[in-house]
């Protein structure tokens, strides 16, 4: 079975880099970094049996909160997973893939609640702890 | 006394970047109408000052993730003309080929995902995919094939890293290029199918007398260079741009408005290229245009979606032709060393002519840079279209009128992120 972790976000914008950082650190599964939430995600996950997408979330929860969604349950709730600056976000790509029957058999989306998006900054401490916890969870699943 | 009626779109969907539209009507009269660009300025021209001439292609590529090749090519053209070097033969073919990839990728995105939903009454391509999965799949694959050309020649699809002043860091092998042929043959057929599909869309009855401006080459459809021509008799060297065009600042846009020096608007992009060069299209693309009923000139901006589809077919055919005659050039690039000189360059970005000018000092550093993207040049034309479109349609509901006006803006495939690349920040201290 091929498992793939896709980290979505911009590592040069503080906590927005949480997703790529998870994809960089996981050791038990293949990681893919540097993705923006565009339609090309469908090409990235082509051939994988289980896909885990990690993206930044801004729902108003405490920073560091980890949200988890199973794409098979239906569309992602609006306004949780960060909308892309390129107008197509992860939620939209998933719905497009659902219509085109290109969803992987198992697709989970983790959203890490973020706080600081200062360009050029590192991950905030709270988000850093959430990243560590999520990497541990994925590696030991 | 009729009550005023306002239609305000605070955030335009399915355009690249951040823009808005505002319309105020008094009865049937348009009192105020603006295409607003509020995306913050991005200061690229200032970033370039003090950088080496050779850095311009990579820095300006960052202006746009959809059309980086256009920026790289116009910058290379400017530096090469400044250095007195002309890139010809196989290297020019490669430059044209990677640009074909960009046209395919950018036009497929616009035709299938940004503009077609307008004509069919969908709010988004995702909604459209539920009813028309075959068309959406075709659009995705076309886009992917365009991206693949950019990856093979450029090292990666977004902000390619293999383009340099004078040519490329590494030229591809014949085998690498011929591997693209099966995909391109499929893409050409798909593009011809696309032309037939979009030609059947319902088009509003609306034509305008545009001043079309594009590049023109002596015997090929313009992509990577040429002279600047218009349908009003203009025929100039790229270096003469500022003798004939100017940019002005208007308070409601963070992108400069370009216009002719006589104040008139002009129109760049697929319709302009087509109007000024349609006889130079490759055979299948020309025939597809004929069957779609385009005629030698298309003046209905809504039908630009057909012209874009024709250009996808052209880009596939042209790419196949270039690959077919390819032999690896003896060197991947020519040496270019501009000093104490001003260089001008232009190329045909998917959205229209993109002009660059650089002043280079005695050490090869950029002293001043000037970049005029297609969306800046089209802003005036967009506003004139909207002004002309509203009269006679004021009986429409607000919702319907707004829909059609947004659709009219999207005819230009505006790239607002590109258009706001500019602006000098002046700090006055007293």
C-alpha cells in the first residue's frame, strides 16, 4: 500500500509552513512538499492508496489545534482549511476530484490551526508542538 | 427622478489577483463605472535596481506563476538587444517551444476553468465538473501537457530555472523532446475538439471597434518576439514603445493604465494577435478558426474564448513542428554582455504583449527597469467595454447584469498580480 503525506503551504510565511514541515519530517511514509492547493494535487496523489494532506487552518480555534477530516465523509466544512491565495484551495480540489472520480481510496485532511503568518518567520512555538505531535501520530499510525 | 442603482462586486472571482468592479446607474445612464485593482503594489521594478542584468529573467519570472516564461523571454530579449546579440536558429526554436507550453497551460486554465463556467451558468469549474466531467478532464490534461513542456525545457513548470539571457543553461536532447510528441498529438486533437465546443457557447451580441496591438513576425504567428503593429497602421520597433504608448496612474487602480500617446485605448491579447496575424496560423488551427466562424478579425470580446482555443491548437501544432525539426544547438546559450546601454524587449504573453525596458550601467548592473504587462494595457479597454455594454441592458436584474459584466471582464483573462508588479514608492520628507 502506498501512503503519501502532502504538505500544503508556504514555508516562507511563518505558520503557513506547518504542512510542508510535517511532510518533511515524516519518516514512515513518503512526503511531498511545496504544494499550493491547485488542481495539480490530483496528479501528485495519483496512484497512492492513502493520502494525508496537511494544511494550515484558520477556524478561530486555539492555535496549535489539529483538525482532522475524512474526505469520504463529504465536503470539508467551509472556512476551516486555509483558502489559497491562488483562489483554489484544498477543499475545492477535493470536490473537483470527487466529481471526476479521482479521489484516492483513503484521503484524510489535517488542518493545523495557525497564528503567525509573518513573511520570513519560523513556525511559532505552539504550531511547532502541533507539527511534532502530528508527525508522531502519522509515523505511528 | 429615477433612483440611483449600484452594482458593486467587491472581489472578482476567477481572475488572477485582487480586483473589483463598481457600477452606478441613474435610470439608463451610467454615472460611474470602474474596474478597480486593489491588489497591493509589488515593487518589482524597484527590486531590479542594482541587480545584474543576468538576474532579470529569474526575478521577473516571479511576477507570475501562470506566465513566468513571458517575463523571462521579454527580459532576455531586452538584455540581448542591449548586448547586440540575436538569438536565432535552434535556440530561438527552444524559446518558442517552451513558450508554446505556457500558452497551452495558461489558455487551458482560462478556457476550461475560468471562462467556460460563465457561459454555462456555473459559479465555478468544480460545479461544472459535476455535469461536464469529460470537458473538465480534457482541460486538466491539456494544462498538464503544457506544464510538461515547461518542465522538460525549463526544469520545472512554475518559475522555470533553465532559462537564461542568451538561451538556456542546458539544451534538451532530441530524445527528451520527441518523448513529448504523443502527448502533443493528443493535445492537438483535444484543442480542435475544444474549439468546436466553445464555438457553440451562447455569446452576447456585442462588438467593438478595437485598436488591436500585437507583435508581428515576418512569416510566423508571433510568440517570442517581433515588431509592434496595430490595425491602425502602427508598425514600429519594440525600442520605440515609449514614443507611441504611455502609462498613467488613476486613483482606483494599483496598476498603471497604459494608453496610446493620443490618449486612446488599445487591446492586447489573443484577439489582437489573431486580428493582426491570423493568416500566419498553422494549418489545423487556421481551419478550426474558419469552421468556428471566426472570420479574419473577431471584435466580440466574448468570443475570445474561441480565439484562445484556436491558439491552444496552434501552440500544439507549432510545438510539434519545432520538435520535428530540432537538432541540439552547438551551445545552449550565446554570450551576452550589455554595458552602458538601454535594452528593450517584448513577447506575447498568453494575455497579450509584455514590454520590458532596462537601463544597464558600465558594470552590467540594472539602473532602471520598466515593465508593462498586458493587463495594465487592457484596463482602459475593459472599462470601455463595460461602458458600451450597459446601455440597452439596464432592464436586466442586478444579479444578471453583474454576472454579464463580470463575464465581460474575464474575457481579458486579467492577471491582476502581474499588473500590480510596478510602482515606485516615493517618500517625501520635509
